[in-house]
């Protein structure tokens, strides 16, 4: 009888330890989505506010920016990566011509322009759930403007608050948006895939 009780309790303890270990392994697997994840995303922003943050002249107007980003998440709260930005808009040129009689004529011409920029990105998250993440970020780099007068500009973006919603069986598909200021404008939406 004692042997049966000892064997019973030994079996219960072994099963309990095995169940506990399996539960811990499942919890670790459930949390692994947050670590060592690569992320590719595409975002579009349109300029609700004037683009005074990057324009040095009053005659520039941006229609929007299209951004492709690669991000790597080495820690639960940290992303590092790079943005490649394509922006497009129009600029207006004004000039005045004088003829021999002293008459003055004012002219203006609008021209479509575009540019490309690249910048490293750092993001810090402060809410990390499987299906939602809130973060802030900063990027600074260089951009080249192809226009009537080609020029190089500093590219920078401060993301005050960004939110990602992850969908899918493994929470791999990302939909989100950001509010910030800088090159990408005031508000942008994004979609991507993490792996």
C-alpha cells in the first residue's frame, strides 16, 4: 500500500512538473513575437499642415510622401532601421521682367518636383501587446530634391505617437498610423509585414 501511495504521489509530482514546464514553454513561445522581429512597412502621408518644417522657401508645397521602411527589433522596447522616402509636390517660381520702355511684367510658373531621402530610424515602444503597440520615434538623414533648382536638404521626422495593430494568426500583418512633424508631414498611415 505504501508503495502504491509513493508511486501515485511521484507520478502526480512528475506530471505536475511536466505540465508546468510545458506551460512555461508555451508562454515563452507566445512572447517570442516581440523579440528579434524584422519588419517591412510602407507608409503614405499627406500634408494637412504647411510644410514649414522642411521648406526654406515659401513657394514649395508637398502633396505627400511615400516611405518604405525596414526595422529590426532587438529589444522589447527598441526598433532600429532605415527609411527610404519618395516625396512629391509643386513649387512656384516668380520673376519680373523689364522692357526698354520701363514697363514691368510679372510672371510665375508652377513646376512639379520630387525627391528621395534616406535616414536611419530609432523607435521606442511603451505599450507592447501582441495585437497593439504604441511608440515614439526619431529619424534624421539627407534628401535630394529634383526640381528647377536641384538641392540637398536635411531629412528629419519626429514621431510623437504611433500605433500599430497586428492582425493574422501569428500577428504578422501590421496596420497603423503616426502623428508627428517633419519631412513626412503631420499624419501618415502604414501597412507592413513582420517576420
